C-alpha cells in the first residue's frame, strides 16, 4: 500500500516536471525521468530559469529575457511584442509567423 502511494507520487512528479521543463525550453524527457527517480528535484526545476530553445522560447526584443515563442506580451516588461513576419518559401511574400501564405494554399 505504501509502495503504491510512493509510485503514484513519483509518476505525478514526473508528469509535472515534464510539463514545466517543456515550457521552460528544457529537455522534458530527462527532467521527467529525474523527477520520477528523485521527486524533490522538481523544486530545483521550478527555480531554474528558462533557456533558449528553437520554436519553444525566444528573447524579448525589449528587455532580452526569455519568453514563450507564441507570446504577444512580455511577462517581464509588459510590452506588446511585434508580429514576426516570415518569408514564404514558394512565392517570397511575407506572412505572419505560424500562418500559411494565402496565395500558395490555393
């Protein structure tokens, strides 16, 4: 009975750690395993700063702190972020990041 409760606590710690690590741009698999083996390492993860990870986090253009990639407002300096434009690989027009080109999707 006690062993079952301990395993449940370990699984919950691993799931929470994987979620938090992914949001901070860290490897969620490694942190999930680490927190499964040592549930109190979740406290360490909670205090670690986010890292730059392509497609997950980016630096704020105003204050330079690390924020989530899809954020429209910086959580630190509270400035509204500009819409990032990317070039369509087919036609060369610029479209907002994350959206498909309206001319090439037809």
